[in-house]
C-alpha cells in the first residue's frame, strides 16, 4: 500500500469542516444534522489514515524482523507535533482572553477529557463544545496502535467489525437504560463504528481484497449508502422525540457507511480512468485543497469566531455583523451573508496559524519518518 498523499482527501476534509460550520453557524436551519455528518466524516477519515499508516509500519517491522517500539514512538511523536502545539496555544490564548467555557473547564480541556465531562454531566460546555471530538480522536490514538501492532496479523481483520458491533451495542444499551443521548454521542467508545469502518477500508486495501475493493470503485455504492442515510434521517425525524433510537443509535452507523463509501470511491475509484475524472478536478482544486489542509485550525477556531447559541451580543464579530447590517439588509434577511463572513474570518485565522505555527512545527516530522 502506497502512503503517497491523496490530494482529493483534502477535498473530503473541506467538505467535512464546511458541514460542521454550516450547522454551528446556521442555528439548525438546514433541516438535517450537517454537523453530525461532518464530524463522522472526520472520524472515518482518521480511522482510514491511521490504519493505513500503522499497517504499513507494522509490515515493514515484520519484514525486517525488528520490534514495533520505534514505529510506535514515531507515531506518537508525529501526532504530538501535529496536534498539541496549536491546541494548547489556542487554550492559552483563550485563558488570557478570559473565555468562560475555557477558564471553567480548563482541567478537562488540557487533558482531552471534555467528552467525559459532557457525558457524565449530560451537558454541553458553551463555545468549547466542539472540542469533544478532538478528545475522542486523542483517546482513540492512545489505544488503537497497540491493538493493531500486538494482535497477530491474521486476526487484525476482526478488530474492525468488533468496533462496529461494540459501538452500536453500547449506544443501544445507553438508549434502553435511559442514559443521556449526549453520552451516546460524545464518548469515544460510542464512536468506534466510524473509526472502525475507516480502518476496515484501509485493511482491505492493504490486503488487496478485490472482492471488496471493486465495490468501492462504483459510484452506485455511494448512492446506496446515501439512500440508506436519508431513510434513517426520515425515520428519525420525530419533532416530539428528537433523540429517538434512529438518531441516537443508528444514525452514526449510517453516516459512517456513507462516509466510508465516499472515501473509498476517492482512494480506489479515482485512482484509475473512470467517469469520476470530472469530479477529481473539483476535489483537487487549489482553494478546496488548501482549506482541507488547514481544516484543523478552522475546526479549532470556528466556535470562538461565532456560534449561533453561545456567542454573546458584545462579541467583536457580532458587532461587525451589526455594523454591516446598517448598510445592507442582507444580514437581516438570511443567515447566509453571516456564514460567508464567519467563514472568511475563520479561514484567515487558520491561514495565519498554518504559516506561522503549524507548518514550521510540522516540518519537524521529517526527523521521525516511518521509512527511516
């Protein structure tokens, strides 16, 4: 399996982060849970990429008869370089700016356990709500590499269906026993079907399982997954009971199926001449690829730029919108003008972050390459 960067996956990151921003900035005016799908798309993509990287590292270690120690060290060092600096610098800046959701919950934020707090208290935490998903990813990174490395190669294929069954099962158990839907949504173990399906795609690619891979090369597979996802959304649309079993238990599974078919179509179907050649230039166009590349910063910053439910009226961005509203009625007639303004501000911040902080620090990863 080649570890070559796939530009079109940056297009998937662009789609995922944009879905989240649409949801958080529109105040649920889209008519469907776009943010749920965007976060799930990130989880599936992470599951795919991490399994792809670690499977390759493990095979090289096995081939050369060496221990897994260096590969594990390099994985954790590279993850630390990529994720921690911007995250902790952002928390530090928010602390000095006296953001309540940060000051009050700092111990949970710095330990990547906000999701645990939210599940235990059955509550959200204001403008820092979105950091639960970063906590989930970090918690997944802490155990999955050891699981993949130390389970015999011929049995690793069982990890991924086990993740799926366990995750759906625990969400069902929570629902039946009356545990808050927030716990079903934010705990790492309840998200494992998303990571597992992404990991399973990398597994079948690594082992060249043509029976499965040929299905990912067909656009019809995405269409089927999309129809199933829409059916679940339709069945789950119950205004009197919004957190019903379809939404709480089943939705993430079908979001994950849709996500993995989209990613599979990109990594398999787009790597050969096909009707998808018309789609590739869109996913690989420079602005979309760049936004996908800086999507970590965009996701990290966006709730502090604006959030429909938590941003106070004296926030600087709200004042800008009010000022612009004096010159045009667009901002009064629809949320779309505000969305584009917030997007522009967030992308500008993430761009500065990328060039001033992330890219220089990321360059250190060359000293911890898996092939060295």
